[in-house]
C-alpha cells in the first residue's frame, strides 16, 4: 500500500524585491533576514503568509517541491518570476 505524504504544511512568508517585483522569495523568517542580501539589494517587501506543501497550491506560479527543498535546507527560496523552477526526480 502506498502512503501519501502526511507532512504538515510549512508556515512561510512571501516577499518580492523592492527594485524588481519579478524577483520573489519565500522564507521561514517573517523579517526575511535569513535571505542573502545580494539577492535583493533594495530590500524585501512582505506579501503575506503562505502554507507550503505538495498538497496545496502556492499563490504564485511555481512548483512547491523546489520551494520545500529550499525551505528545509536553507530556510528560504528565491526565484525570478517566469523562470518557473520545476521539481526534480529524487
């Protein structure tokens, strides 16, 4: 019998770069302090709280798997809108 992942969704926070709204980030830190400064020199603008899991769609056009990997390994995930990172086979 195959088990469906029952990991609870991660509570995270969505941001966009002040200088370039196409640059997005999701962080476990409400202040975005854990996101490297070089990824947005002008600062991050808070867009809201999100729940991240493979069972729930994100409010942005991106696959949840790479976001989850980034959150679990680094506490954040940064991408450029339109680059649409996809999940990978593991």
